[in-house]
């Protein structure tokens, strides 16, 4: 199994220690990305990635190698401390550079582990934000480890061990989980957008090229009967709403 770790902390301390404890329960090859070292310039809002192609991002030389590592991995580990009740600017900047995945999701077969540390608060909301973001990328299942260190140099090892073992077992199983209803809604939104009268050309090409418009959800995932009906009903409505 291959794993990529994206470390959004500028240092290797609390959050990184949690990642290292988790890693002891995961067998495989690891690639580490320390965003602090990557020096990705700030997203300048040019919209090239969204409207034209991700290849047109002026910072593509920095972003593409990281994205390629994520594409090659079976499991993605994303770590961030809470900074001012959110992810670090380092991680947010990386997420801004990958915003096109909202329009053109492609990580349907990947599982992820989110690791968040904080001094006192915000850890659950920050983990939820990362979870929601990467499920928009298509990620099939997200596991979360959060901890409020509060000045202590100790961690909830029981929780770290339990969650990381579950994550590793799931990655190894290759099992594809049924998506949440919200994920299906977003799939249908982008599908309806791609098929609309005035689509974003890059999105249309992507959805068509990968035959995603032919499915109720990603082709790799077999929706249960209820979710298949739900997706069709959603798409029926959205097709009429999104002109
Ligand atoms: C700039 C900055 C902002 C922070 N904001 C918060 C915060 O909003 N809430 C909180 O409880 N802790 C906050 N912290 C504390 C860190 O989240 C906490 O110490 C974390 O474990 C640091 O992780 P690291 O050792 O991986 O850098 C902040 C720390 C820094 C440096």
C-alpha cells in the first residue's frame, strides 16, 4: 500500500507526533510532503485551473508533483494544527490550488486520514472542514484523529491507535463505501453543470472524457438501491434548475 502524508504544520511537533504514532499502525510505503518546504506561492485567484485547465496554474510546477503523489497513493494523510480556528495558511493555500477538484473530482477510490491538533479548541471543526473538502475531491472514506494538547506533551494513544488501525485495514481491504447523501447531491450538481447549456468547458471535457455523466455516482462505486434512486431524483431536479 502507498501512502502520502501532507503536513500542513510549519513544524514537526504536536501534529507530526500524532501522525508518527498513527503511522506505526499502517504498513506500506510513505511519501512525506512538508508544505512548509514546498514554498507554494499564494493562489493568485487567476481562475486558470477552474476555467481552463489545472495545467495552466502558474504554480503548477509546485502543485503537480504533490497532486501526482496523491493520485499514486492508496491512502492520503492530511495533518494540520488549528490556527485561528481553521487550518494553517500553508494547508489552506494548498487546498486553494486544488479547488478545481470540486468541479472535477477524481479520488473516488482513495481513503484518507485527517489528523488535527490544537491547544484548546477548534479541532473538530477543522477536521470536519478538511473532511468535507476532500470528500468534494471524491475521497471515498475519511477517518479523523483530533486532539487538544493543552500544553501537555501526551496524546490520546488509544484513540490514535484505534482510528489509524481502522484506516489501514480499510485501505488494505479495497472496499468501496457508499457515499453520503450530501456527496451524491454534489456529484449531481457538477454532472448537471457539465451537461448544462453553458458549461465550463474544462469541466464538461473532464466529465465526458471519464464517462462520469453516464453514472449515478463514480463508476467504481456501486450505489445501493436507495442511493441510486436518490441520485436519479436529484439529477432530475438539478438538470431543470441548472440551465
Ligand atoms: C498562529 C497560531 C494560531 C493558533 N490558533 C489556535 C486556535 O485558534 N485555537 C487553539 O486552541 N490553538 C491554537 N493554536 C495552538 C496550536 O493549534 C497547537 O499548539 C498545535 O498543537 C500546534 O501544532 P504543531 O505542534 O504541529 O505546530 C495556534 C497556534 C499558532 C502558532
